[in-house]
C-alpha cells in the first residue's frame, strides 16, 4: 500500500493551527471577514478587548500594555500567526509585539500603506483614522518608507467609530454631514487616494465615496491585510488548502451579547461561539 | 489663658480630610466644578479612569469591577466622602460600593431623580443618558421610588459624549441635528422636565434647551449632587467652613496631558496637579 501524494502544506501539522486576530473591540471583524474570504480553510480566533475599548483616544503606553496582554492570551491558543486587526494597536504596538512574542505578527498599517502607494497616480494621498493612529504618524512613516516623494494629508475622525457602533449607515444625515466636514480638507488637497486607517471605516465606504467623488481610490486596510496574511502564510508554507469547514471562535473581555449582535451586522453572518474572558486572567500575566 | 471658642467643625480634625470624586473619565469634572462652587473650602481629589473610559457601553459586571478598583485607590487618600460623579457607575455600582467600602458614598442618580420629581408640574419626565445608564433603569426606579405616579420616557444618546470630547459646542450643526433626533420622542411625549443623566450633557445644555423649548426644566445632576454633598457633610458635621485656599488634585489612569487640556475647558479653569496612576497598581488590589 503506497502513501497518497501529499501537498507540502498537508505534510505540516503546524498548518492546522489557527490564525489569531486581535482588535480593541468590534471593528477588527471587518478584517476577520476579509481573512475568512481570502483563506476559507483556516480556523480563526478573534479577540476583542471590549472591556477597555476604544483604544483610539488612549496613549501609546496604554495601547502597548493592553495589546501585549491580549496577544499573550491568544498565544496560549497556539496560533500560527497573529493579525493585529486594529489600526491604533498596529500603529502604536507592532514593534513591541514583534519583539516580545514568539509568533509572527502582522499589522494593518503596512499593507494599507503599500496599497496606497500602488494606487495613487497624482502622488497625493489622504489618510483618515482615530486620534491615536493619526497622532502616531504610522501611516505617514510607512508610506514615506516606500516612496518619500508622495504628498500626504491626514485627519482624525473621532465620530466615525461611535456612529458605526450606534448602527448608523451611509445614508444617515448625521453620517453624511460629519463625513463632509472631515473630508473637506482632503478633497481640497486634491488627494486621488484615501486610506481608511480604522477598521470601522469600511462600513462607511459609500458615504466616504460620495464626499470624495468617484475618481478617488479608497484603500481598505482590511482587504489589503487579508492579502498580506495569505502571502505570509504561503511564504511560511503554513497555508491550509484542504476543504474542511473552518472553525471560528470569538473571545471578548465584556458584553458577549452586544458583541454578537453588533458583530453579526459587521460580519454579515451570524456570530456564535463568543466566550467572555475574565480581565483579571488577562491582566499582568507573567511574560 | 482661655481657649478660643471653636466652631463644631473646627474641633473635628476629620473635617480636614478631602472629598474624593470618581468618574470614568473627564465628564465628572462638571460635578467637581459644582462641588467646588458649593463647598469652596474643601480639598478635592478627582480620579478619572481614562485608560478604560468610556463605561457607558460596558456591562454592569465590568462597571462594578472597575468602580471598586478605583474607589479602593481613592480610599488610600483617606477621604471623608466619595462622590461617584459618573452616572453609569452610579447606576450600576452604587449598592456594591456602599456595601464594600468603609467611607460614605454618594451617587449622582438619586439627587437628579429627587430634583426631577420636585420640578415636574405635568408629571411627565424625560431622561437621557448613556446606553448602560438607560439600560440599568436606575433613574426610572429612583424617580418611581419617590413618586410612582410620574410618567417617564428615556433615551440613550451615545453620540453626545464623543461630540463633547471632540470639542464641539451647542451651535455646531452636528450637535444640533443629533440633539433634534434624540429628543424628538421626549418632546412628543410632552415631558416638562428633562434629566441630564450623564455628566457630559450639561456642556450641551443650550442645544438641548433649544430642542425642548424654554418651558422645559432641565435637571443637571451635577448641581443637584453638589447640593446633596453639602447636605451630607452638614449631617455628618464634616463641612469645612474656614477660609483656607483648598487644594485640588487629579489622578488619571492614562493621558494626563489630554485630561488637562480637555478638562480645563470643562472646569473653566486651569487644571494642574494631574498625576498618572499605573493601572497595574489599581487592578486587583486586595480588598
């Protein structure tokens, strides 16, 4: 009896390990959705720090502190890769996490920055995000690292997250008015590319497009990050290609019911398997 | 040589102890401002949990957990009284705090509820607050405990806090539009009294008044709580009446610079003496 021919992936039991996705709250589900679409055979674990959300109004020190605690919890589930699906945490904590964790860590900023450079024709790019992401200058530095000649403008948009979390959609008059105010300087700057530097913003894409005009390319970090995740798995020979139904699990530090209901809207699918994690079990675990 | 006649207060060294004010973030400064105005000789300590703010979107369990940690930190400063200046924490955690702390604890809900009952003429009262405060039904129960015949309507207003924190004021078109949407059912209900069940809302008073009309009484829990604080100190014979310049100290768990700048606007005064508290020193202290 001969052994069946195996693909390189199937020979590696490490490939069966899950991908872990970490976010400050719910917004990272837009990344999870794209990762699930791009990599349909992978088991996914999502962690949302809903007890301490939002991160976008907090200091780099606090964001690093919380991010490390959450990723250490995820590491106990033995993931093959951690995706930091939160722009604020990617901007503030990625170098720290890479230094202190033993698993590869991917953020959302660098994929978005590369896509913006590839997309712009007039070399004028606008970036929107939370207060902390914009203050960190992470997108500016990432884009300049690829192409230092691109002209950049950025703008914090603190109301977009609460507007999405309240369930408002692109045709809501408040959403339209706020989008108009926030995007005016970017439109006047003449940007032909707009980077959505927050995982909640893809849910407002139609309203943003309406303000920016049809000719502008909107870069959605969620899609770019899913592509980068697939590429990194290929590079590590850890991509699963077999046809099993993947398992999705969700961990949150507060309010699993609110997470399931608001999250199901974001995932455009029913969210089950949500577990509440005790914050005391997360905080200050030995490194 | 005879002893000088002393007022009862001056004979009690306990009266020199500070009043502690606890809030999830910045909003409680509206209470601090009123307490400072009503009790100009008292030392005040303010604690804002800016690393874990906001509480209004979180579960009762998490709000109780955080509130107890913060109040234990304040108790180490030996206050004569703790004012829970956060509606969300008052609504969710007050009975727990009273049971587990050795110092008298005053919330903002009961003073606001009593003032609403006293103010209404047509016995129709509207209440606005965060998601958690409205869900808790704390104002409804407090008002019904005083007068079960009053008709009540309530409404969560999740955007008001981020609108204030972004620095928007009452003449901002987004504030006006959002206020109109939120208050429409309360106006249609015919309430003659509106309870501001969140410490941020007094900063939007003019916009709320514009929507509700001049005839409506607006109950600001901050003012009511300052009155209740003075009354409780009198009752305990712990009010300071001497003329020393009082000391104000501020503790926050994150971003003292942002706190000082946004907070100075709320206090209408310059905030100094802001100390950053390490969250690890707060979390899980032995009870």
